[in-house]
């Protein structure tokens, strides 16, 4: 530690007007936790010395190290683990309910799922159709017949359960049938119904087109719809196909040769909604089948079919033959065509065989109008405005097109169109697996138009038909884990977030965290234990969730790889715990934090389900940015698991495995990366914010403290930052008193002069306070005899609401010896609690510092905590823990173990009368207020601390318990310093070796109680009782005895006076009272006594200018 500049000695008391006060700096070199007090004589601290004398450190080791020994990180963690275990054991019911929550949710899902499967998803609509053997007209049992194929159009009173198949099923039922050979269907164009078609073409259908070259686009569009062309060649192709079909599948009762319609040259459209794939084409089969034969504009009139509805297939084909062949050839082809259609019907008439589905078709002849658009933007707007909810003209209306073609730059060597198809009946991807849409017809039209334009009219690549793959029989079962998967699991998994956050904030709100810290629990131990405790709880919670979900066969768990699930859930769990620590920095109320956490859980789940899922399906790039919110990243991961599980069930394949992580669009790896990086970032940020923001966890550090720590690590020989000196603040200038009297404050002129000089108001420092300051300034280093040394301690609160800064503590200098109990007295708001809060680490000093056990409170507070014991003003206890468990916990924090710990616990309980009747084994919630207070005192002395702070320890105690507590405090004064705050003058006189009186942030008086009473109480308290009519005479009598007597009390003839000892003595009072009868005064009672400490305190505070109670 360096000496004063220029080698000047810095010891001794400082006189009036003596420059700046010396600064108290941290220790030099590697021993950064110890500090010395500069300002000793040159002999004690030579100028230019780099370190304090070795004797100071040795004395510290001898006098302080053994006392309040700091427990190791392992011991601290073990103590906290044991405390948490006891705490959780008292809340076993809550823990069981928490771990049972996943079981409850899974059972609820299972119950709903079973109920829906058995009550709603049953019946004919949810199983393969069976033959109706009694199809009765209007339900008339006497007018019934059996259906050979298809469904009953009336009322089916009886079915043959042994004859079931797709041939007896509706399109909705077809998906449940076993289909070894699927039907082939023509590629049909989704065409608006007549009432929805675009104007002015309606009732004709319309196709919209555009291109970079309008003429080329028009030429390409002309080939989109071919005219009738049923020639002998097409008839031969159709007959050959049917012969091959009958040879291969003629015995299959459920396979329809629908593609023969394409071979015959029909271009078909429909407004029917497709249902669950193409096992049955709803345009050809079903109650709502609609079919349009699409021809170039004007063809229907030429065929003689304009305005006709429900034209039979035979009539349509006959008209086509007549329009595309000479009359002689047409007659021959029509005869052959009749033979072909008869073979399709199978001789049973419309519908008795699969071919009958084709031969019995009826359709409407529909002209198609080609409508040009100026450009692609106009084409898209026209299509958009055709939707009935677009309201482009301010009113709802439908103006739909069958398809649209943007040929772009297509030419003889380039085929690059944009195709638009009518998706009116499309299904959102997140509600069902992707189903067949009528896109092939649009693509086939575009390809053939381009080939005809490039190669000539004789070339084409006609799409003959489309078909589904064969399938086994199936039965629908609702799986809520797939239907509600991401939303439901997002809620369930995050249910622990409010629990974690509430527990962290609760301990801060109740100041339990600070209580543990003040008794030696380090931040590292607290974080490690809390983190691992939360992780264990999360692991048990998720194990129950996954295990029970697998038992009841939720596909989200059973279909996906458990290894992938473990990695995902593990990373998210750590991320959620880190987020809990981070969020806890911003809350001081556990209830507010809990409400916020539940809003996060439910809000992010809903937003993820309603918004994020849509963005994922749309493949938006900024979806990854949204996943920076951990809840959305969880939703994305669950969304991927849900999609793969759904597809696994739908395809009867495996769900997500490690091999699927690289699949296009699979965001699981990105989710892992985001959650993993945020895990580390959240923990680092939470640690930093707790140190600099610190809401209820101790002193706040400077925002740049990591850089300071780095600087000290890189330059270990460099001293740490010195505390801010008191003279940098606008504090009163101190002048030492003389003659044992406290001088009055300066007059207005002196104050004005001080203000003009830029300083604050000056005041006269009492002699006893000046002597204490000089004693502190003369201490060179910590020698072990003074566990607490306070030097120039100041606290200034920042200005608020236009008010000036509040000076709460003004240049406090104090040294407390071992074995001494020092009492702080003063009216409310005088600065006592602020001073204590700075010493225990609850508030940072604005200037100055203090050494506690040789450690600087501004640089080594963690080391100070290991030396402290604290009894706070309000009992900070865990209601569910017993008194003995409290003492064991704090004893372990002080390094006690085994028999030594149990002996300390027993001794502590005995000292405060909590041992008998096994009171120490009762929960703190069962204690009375006095018992809780005694337990708090016992905690403060546990572990033999070097320094103990007692804040009004006897509050709420009965007289007997208060006396017992005083004996406990007096018995424990040896080898430690005790700081006591109290409003009881009796307690102060009984316990305190020295007292300090605070007024308006200043220490204005210091000494032992008797000295203060004798020095400051220079008066006798004289009480006299006389008849009411003699009060004036009594007053005159007292005035004669002491002209300066001051009346302090007067009620019903009872008068109390203060008699200055400079004017009267006890003997004179007795002599005067002996002659009172001679003066004609009737004295009913009288008494005289020296001033008590309480009277001195009240008089002293008033004389300084403070009012008790402010």
C-alpha cells in the first residue's frame, strides 16, 4: 500500500479546514481481498511501500481466518441441496401433482380420443361400403330391390356385411376399402359451376392467357382445347385398351376403365369437389357428380348439343363421330361404337358392372372461351378478383376461370409457362395430408398446345389417365397428438417455466436469497444447485410425459426416434431453465412473474399454431428469425415431429430418424442450433444482469465490471479501483470541537460564504466524533483487533421528481473492536438502516468504504459474507422448514459438519429456548412471532461469525424472552464485533458497550451509555405534584430553585421540569423541598432523578434539529 504523496506522514487527527480526507483503497498485489487503511504514521507505513506490513496480514489470518471460515463451493452446494430436499419433502403433494400433470393431460387426450372414435367416428360413413340387399323406395319395405353395384339411392334397410368393397362405396367410404387394383380415370379439369363462371363468357367456361408476345401467346392458346376428333383410329385404340383391360382385370368388380374416355377424344371438366384422392372420381361417381365435355367456342352449337343438359355418353360420342367423319364413315363408326358401349355396360345396363360406370355417364356440352390478358399482373389480378371474397368492386361476387396460362417467353425452343389451376376445393396442408388436385389436366393442355404449335397439328402427348396406388383396408382413428400436436405439446412442455420463474423470484421477493448470501452462500453455488435442481425436475417431468404418452400410443412419441426426441427435449429444457434465470432479473414480485410466464406459455402456443405453422408451410425465410423466441423454436421442433409422425401413420412408414435431419424443409437442426446457442447466451446474460441490475441479490456492479476483472487478471500487480473519496461529494465540511462541547452551526453569513465557494453547508464536529475519526485515520492496516473499520462512508440517493439529491449518510467514520457491542441510535430516517445496509452489502456506498475482517466492502463483499451473521429486522425464514433445519443449513454454509454441526444446532436452540419440548423440530410456520425472532437471533450467531448485525432483535418479545435474549447476546460478544440497532433505550444500555447517535445522516455523538448520559444529559429531572390551584405557586417555587428550569410535562397538577446541573445540585433540591411547607406550598408528591438515556436521546435529537418520527 503506497503512502502519502511526497512521503509525508498521514496519521493523526485532521484539524479544521484540513484539505481532503485520505482515501481508502483496496489492497495491492494478488491479495486483493484484504485492504489496509492509509493514513497511519510514517513509521507504520513508509512512503513508497508497495504492501502493508506483513504483520497486518498475519494478524488477519490469526484473528479472522479461523472465525467465519468460508465454506467450500462443494460444502455450500451440499447445504443448499439438503435444504432444497427438505423444502421439497414438505411439498411432496405439490411435487406429485406437478409430475402427474403430463399423465393427467395424456389421460384427458386419451379419453376424448376414445370417446370421439367410438361415438362420432363410427357408422357407415367411416367404413368401406357394403352391398345393399334391400334398397327401398322412400323407405317402403314392400318396394325394395338388391343393388348389384354402386350405392342405394333411396333407403337401405339391409346390407350384406360379407359383400363389401369400393364398388358399393361412396367416395367418402372408398378410402376405407381394400383396393388391390385401383381404377384409372381421365385427367379432368376443375371447372367452375355455371353460376360461378367468369363474365362475359358465362355460361360458357373461360380460360385466361397472356405472354410476352401477345401473338405467340394467342397462337399457343388456340391449341389448349381440341375440337371433336373421334376417328376410326381412336375407336381402334379404345377397343384394344378395353380388350387388354378385360383380359387383365375383367374379374375385378371394383376397377373402372375410366381412361377409355380420354382415348375416345373427350376433354372433360367438373365442378365436383375431390374427396380423399382418386380411388373414386367424384366427377363420375357419387351423389354430386358433375361432368362437362369441353370444346372450343361454338362447338356445342355445331354438335347440336347447345343448351342440352345431361347428355348421355352415347349421344355425345355419336355427335362427335358425326362432326369428325363423313356421313358414310360415321354410320359405320356409330355401329361399332354401339358395340363398344354395350361391352362397357357388360350387358347389365348402366351401372351393373365397373364398365357400366362409364357407359352410364351423362354430361353437359360446354364451350370454352379463350380470354387474353394484357400482362401477367393483369392476369393475376383478374384471377384474384374472381374469388367471391375478393370484393374488388366493393361487393362480393364470383367470376371464376377454369385455368390460366402465362406463356411468358415460350417459343419454338423454350417451354416456360406459368400455369394457374382452380384450387377452390384445395385443402390446407396443415389440416390433412396432401391430396390429389386436378393439376394434370392443366399441364397436359399446356404441353399439347405447345407441341402442336411447334411440331404441327398431328403431334400430341395426350395424358390418358391418372390413378392411385393400391391400398389395404383402413379404419379412421383420431390421433389428438397429430391433430393438436405442436400446440398441445408446446403448452405441456412449457408448464415448468412458471414454476422455475416463480421459485427464483420468490426467494428474491422474500429476501431469502439475500439472507443466504449474507451468511456465505456464493452466487456460483446458488446457480449451480438451482440449475441442477430444475434440470432434474424437468428430466423427471419429461420422462413421465414421454413414457406415459408412449404407453397410450401417442404417435408423436412412438413414431419418431427416441434419440432425436431426447436431444431435442434436453436442449430445450436447458434453454428454458436459462431463460428462467434471465427473466428472474426483471421481476421483484413472484405473482407478477408467474402471471407473465403463463401468458408466455399460452400466448406463444396460440401464435405458433395460428401464425408460425402457416409461415412454415409457406416456406418463408423469416420463419427462422421468429424461432429466436424459444417458445417458437419449441413449436417448430414439435411441428416437425408431428408432421413426420402423421406421415408415418398415413404411409405406414417410420417417422423422423437421424437420416431425415437433412431432408429439404426439415427445420429440426436449425432449431437445435438456435436453442443451443441461446442456452449459453441466456445463462451468460442472466449472470451479467444479476451482477449489474441486481434486484434483491446484493450490490450492483459497474456495467463494465467484466473488463475490470479482465484488466486485473492481465495485470495482477495493479491495485483495484479505489473507492470514491468523500470530498468529491457536496458534503458538510467538518470542524473539530473544543472544550468538550458541541458547537452551534454557523450563521447565515457563514453558510452563504460556503455556498458561494461551491461547497455544502459546514457544521461543527463534536469532540467525541472527531476523536473517533482521528482514531480511524490513524489505523494503517487491519490488525485483527477491529473487525469493523468504517472510513468516510457516504450514501447519496439520486434526485427524483425535481427534488435535490438525498444525503442519507454523511462521512461516517467508525472502528469497532472485538468483544464490543456497538449500538446505533437515532430517529427514523436518520441513516442507521442505510449504514447497516451498506455494511451488509445491500447498498453500494456513494463514497468511502469499510473493512470487515480486513476485506473491503467495495471490492471483496463475497469474502465479507463469510464472516457475517445477520438478524434482519423482519424474520426471513422458510415456513415449512423447522428451526433445527434452519440452523443446520446456515451452519453448513459456515463450514460446520458432522458432530460439530449438530452440537452447534443444539447449542443454538438451547440458547434461545427452542430446545425443550422439541420446539426445534416444529416448522417455522407454527412458531409465534417471538419464537421466530429468537430463531433469527440464533441463526445470526451460528458458525461463530466474526461480525454480527442485529437489527432490533427483541422486537415482539415478551419481557422474559427479551431478558433471555439479552443474555444470549452478552454471552456471545467475545471475539466478535456486534452492531445493534434498536429503539429500546433499556436494551441499548443493557447490551451496548458504546453507542452512536445518528441525526440527519451524521454521527453526532459516540461513547458508552453512561458517558453519553453524563456528558449530554446536564440536567436533573424534577417532578412535583400539587393541587391544581397551586400550579402557579409551584412554578414560581421551581423558578426560584433554578431560573433556567424547563417545563416538559403538566397534567392535573403534576409538573415535570428539567433543571440544569449548572444551576442546581441534588443537595440543594432536597434542601428546597424541606422548606417547601414554609413557602406555603402543599406538596402531594415529588421526585428528582438524573437524566435517563432515553431523555438524553430525545433532547439531543431535538437540539440537533431533527424530529423523532420523521
